[in-house]
C-alpha cells in the first residue's frame, strides 16, 4: 500500500532511524499494518550484542511509534504539503512489554490500532510480531504538532 518512497514523504525520519520499510494495509482512523526487515547490517547490532545480536526493544517501540505516526498523519486528512509542516511528538509509551527477542533475518510486523483519535491527539494500541508471534506491545500516546 505504501512503499519506502511514499513513507519518506510522510515521516521526517531517515537512515538509520527510519524504522518502517513498507505499509501493507491501513484503514484511516482505525489501524495500520507495517513492516521492518531486520538485517545484521542494522547499526544497533554493533553493540547490542556482539556475538549475540538482539534488536533493541527501544527500536521496536520506535518502529511502532513511526507506524502509528503514519496512521495519525494520514488520518488527519492533511495534504502532502500540510504533512510536511507537521511532526508527531510522542507523549508517553505505557505498559511496554517485550515477549521474545528479535534477531537478524526476522521481519517485524507492526499492527497498530487506534484507541482514541482527536484532532491532534492519538492513542494507539501497538503490537509487534515476528511470524505471528507477539514480540512486543505498548500503548502509545502522541500529538500532531506544527514543526
């Protein structure tokens, strides 16, 4: 549904912190499914952990937040130009849990659902899966703001 070129038109993030590779489904105001391919060439693996690479939980949460940001900005009904003048600030990440390690070669699937959506506030239920196994979950709250 959205490839990396289209994602870069929505999110300001760039390598090495652009953590969404593609969006496969999105229902505005409701939910999004997005993916991140985990490669051994990820910068985080240089130090987390040498000889036993584990993708950092904070990076999983950031990927959830970015997928949620795409959903929030697209759901706001903004034009492409208006989107360029907006940024999403995450206010809180609550009840974060990490269930299984994520390793090189895995494909992270972010499944993000809207709990509450107001004009510039969004509350999301974020879940991350590898091969349909839940690896992480959290509740994310964010505001859409002018840059």
